[in-house]
């Protein structure tokens, strides 16, 4: 059993995934790392296997085919929970959120007994949040619409660094696949909030975050994610209805 596992979904990340960053995350957060290979067609799986071979706290979960980030994350979190992790989380393979920042989220979840801790890219004085203006403003629009869909305010649903406490709510939230391919973060938060509202939720402004080139979510993906919110809203209504009938 491990106290915490951070899932990192990887699709054709052979050139972007920094092995040193994975080791730093393990040490800084005192956690295991589960690298989910999402049916990569390059040398990603071989790279992940080599990392697992040299660090006993790193494991690999290969998907038989490419299923997309939302399913890769969901399967990784389910696998981590099945192994007995009390805390599970995920972050992006490009480490736009640095290992030290992911570790800070993990430690907040531990010490404050939070059930949901999410990183937030807020441009505050003394913080180093490097993001293109276009991504920032489209992100603000998406966050506003997401808050309407969720029924509670969230500044940044899409930052790729989140930590969750194990429990019935999380098990239920991960039981079925998400309807949103690009907006699954919103759907996951909505499913968790269906249990006791946002009690135990905490959004933490990151001290450092850097946009990394080669992102698979371009402008077209941002538009698709926004349009997906219509489906996500319907799905969350259905999910809440199933809980009230339990």
C-alpha cells in the first residue's frame, strides 16, 4: 500500500517527458508515480519502462490502444486506488506544473485532509505564471462557462495538476467514462461535488507554471472543449439524479 500515487498520462511523449522531473516528483511529494502509456506509437513505452526499472516507486500502466487523455487518466486513477493509495492525483507529462508545485498540492491534501485540491494558474505578483495571452483569455472564457455548468465558482478547471482523497465519492466518479474528451476535468469535479457539495475542495494558486510547446490542445481543441460543456452539463444532471435515487 502507498499513501499517494500521481498519475501521468503519456501519449507520444518520448521527446518531452523529462526523466529527472519524474524522479524529482517522487522525492518531493514522497509519492509513487504511475505512468500511463496511452497507446503511444513512438518510443514512449520503452522510455517509461526504463524509468520504472530504475526507480521502485515508478510504475507503468500500458493501455492496449490510444483512448485519449480522459480515459488514460481515469484508468490510471482507478489502478492507483486499487493498489491502496489514500491520495491520488494527476499531472501532465510536460511538467508545465513543476514537480515542486505538484508536491505542494499533495502535501496540502495530506496535512489539511482535503478531498479535492486543484492547482490554479493565477497571475499574482511574485508568482511566475508564463502563459500566452490567447491561452489565458480563452481559458478565462472556459472557466466562466465551466462555473455556470458546475454551479459553483472555479477560477481554473483545466490546470493539469489535481489531487483527490480516496473514498466512495471518488470511486463513483470514476466508475463510468467521461462524456468530455477535452473537458473531463469539469465533469470529474462536478461528479465529486454531487457528494456533499464542495466541502473539502480547495483551489491553490500556483507559484510557478510554464506553458510548454507541443501541447496537444490547440485552439481547435479549446473550441471543442467549450462545446463539450453542453454535453457535460447534461451528464452531470443525470449523474446527480442517479445519486438522489440511491
